[in-house]
C-alpha cells in the first residue's frame, strides 16, 4: 500500500491563521530520522534550507496553499497504513488518528524543534492552518488521502503490460495517461546501517485504453455489480488509474453500462460492449488520443490503434 497523508491547507495571512496544534502524544524521537536528514541537507546545501524542500505547496487563492508530500521525509506516513485496507472500522479509526498525530507532530517539529535551522523554522512559522478551512474540525482536513486500498479481482485484472505495451483493448470505455505514480511503501534499515525508502515509482506512460472488463466482478461471484473506483488492477496499474479524471471517465461508463444491463436483463458481464463504446463516444468520451503531428510519441500510439477504434 502506497503511503497515505493529509493534504493540508495552510495560510500565510496572519489574519487567517490558526496555530499548528501540538499533538497529544508528541515525541521528538519520532522525528529523529528527519532531524538527521535536515542536518545532512544543511551541510550539503549552498543556500538556507527552504520549506519547499520538505513539502510540496500548490498556491490557491487568498494567500493559501495546498501542501502535499515532497521528498524523503514529509507528510506521507510511510508504512502507517498497511493494516487499513482489511481493517475493522475501529482499527481504521486508530490508523486515522495515528496519521493525525504523525502529521501534527511533523508540523510541530518543523515549527519548534531547535535542530531545525532558523531560516527554515521562520518560514514554516510564517504559515499556519487556514482558519477559514474546515472550521468544524479545528481547521484540519476532513479526509485522509487514501491513495490505494482494497481492490476487486474481477473478470480482467489490469497490470503493468496494459499501461506500457498492451495498450489497445477490444472493449474500451475511455483512456488514461497519468504517470505510473506510487508513493513510498515502506522504510527499511539496510545491512549497512542506512535507512532507505522503498516503493516510490514515477514512470511516464503513453495514453492507454481502459477496458470495461476491469470494472466487472467474476461471473461466479456477482452479476449485478460494477466497480468504478476499487476496480480490478494491480498495484502498478492502479498507480496511474487512481486519479480523479479516470474515476470520472470510468464512473460515466459504469452508469451507462448499468442502464444497459437493467434494460436488457443481462448480467453486467454480458452487455454489448461495442454498443457501450459507441454510446460513450457519442457523449464525447475519447477512445483514441489523436495528437498533433509534432508529437512523435503520441503519433506512434495513433498508428498502433486499429482504424475501427479511431475517433477524430
């Protein structure tokens, strides 16, 4: 399971700031590895350390930014989510709170620990939780970022080959093109006494077709279910499919497919997938990316598609 985190909304407007909350069980030892990393960065850098070397801020209106994970030690709580997919509601609540404690402690460390260089600490303290965001949860995000969890094993399991080499499908419902992108999975101690993060994956892909069979269960298990988010895909394939544009594309297809199954009285596995593809195309869905002639990579993808699959 790639790491989860909270996407924080911070403000650099003093009039719209809430202070970083100190976690109930703050222990600076939890961030000892981060302290050593900060010191190593400080010794190596030819400039004062900056906040964007440990966080990924994306500016949004009104002096605010969305802060995401960046670098070797950041808002991703690496390894803290392993139990989550199959956990009980009670255990999931514990994991959620552990992520809250970890993230609050991370902010508190940067804002107050004397091992953080003063320029970096001053910059961190110019920000605070945005007071006008999430007022009912003390300005903390409502949702934990569940990047990946339980997934169905269905009629067809999308794997690495489907996003790299076998990108054309007989039953397309849309396309994806986001990187194969997994955050780190675990942090391990090597035999040499070093700590290593494992699992980060950022591999570009060319546009690929998404098959309908990926969202249908095995026939022996269910015939009236379509799964547009926890669909049938390996860890590598899910790492590119897990973005909101693909969720919307797949969700649109699932809605039309459900209507077709109901009206025909057929199991979801037996609907006319060619008709589904035609309907989706008529509603503006893209089944083939037709690039400009200046882009040889995407032009190559156009050449491998059969003519019947082309949409101009």
